[in-house]
C-alpha cells in the first residue's frame, strides 16, 4: 500500500510514453504492458485492501478523470487501460466497506 501514490503518478506517464512510440517500436508494447500492469495493480489493491486504499480514492478519481474521461487524452487510451480504469471505479463505487451506515429513522434516498 505504501507505493500506491507512486503508481497513480506513473500511470499517466506510462500512457504518454506509449502514445509517443510508434506501434511497430519494440518499446511500444512494453510501455503498454507497464501502463496496464499499473492499472491492474491499483484495481487489485483496492479490491484486496479496501480500508487501506481509502486515502487514495481521491487521487484515483483524479487519475481516471484525467486519463479516461479527458477528451484531450482519450485518443491515447487503449482497451485494457480503459477496462481496468473502469473496473477500478466500479470497485470503489460498490465497495461495501465504504458504505456509510444509515442512522435509525433516516430513510434511504
């Protein structure tokens, strides 16, 4: 969990590096694998250690917004990065450990 913030900072850089390399360049696939591995690692960390991941939720939202939902960067996104980014968001949204218990007498919205 100590290096989560580092992974969050490296993801856009790996994505940028991948976009700058020609598809036929041997490092293009390596950069793609690094970016995918980072997103996959974040996803698995959040799923396996949700309480420890709480302090990284805000920066995770910023990462996903700045990459997946940013029109300027959207052309650099590829399917595996997109899938793991969306899985990570979904995992955060549905995590039972993050649900705030309802007070007695307060109805659900």
